[in-house]
C-alpha cells in the first residue's frame, strides 16, 4: 500500500487564477444575460431573422444564446484583464 501525505491544496499561478476568474465571472454574466434576454424574446421567433428555412427548437436556441453571451463576456473580461496587467507593468515616471 502506498501512503502519500496530503500537503495542502496546490497553489495556482497568477495567470491560472486570472483565467479561471474571468471564466467564472463570464459564466455568471452569461447566465444572467440569457435569463434577461430570453425573458423578452423567444428563440424560435428569432430564427426567422437569420433564415426563414432554419428550423431550430427552443432548447437549442437557449443553448446557442447562452454560449454566445458566455463568449461575449469572456472576450470582454479577457481584454480587461490584459489592459489591467499592461497598465500595471508600465514604467513609472518620476516627477521632480
């Protein structure tokens, strides 16, 4: 029998923490955005806008809408993360 000691939770790197923070916040934003958007619009009615012959059921419309909102929120969060990190790494000017 192999016995290994538990050394505690693995510490994540700063980059991994940032990526998973953006993923989690974008997931929550997509969930709220999907609920609000589809409370106002029916996905079956929206398919007529893109293609009249497109036949999609309601569940597929909800799923596509959720992933669209999730991708949109993730890209926005990623850009914010990149801009914040770039701002922190700028050289500081010393005023005399």
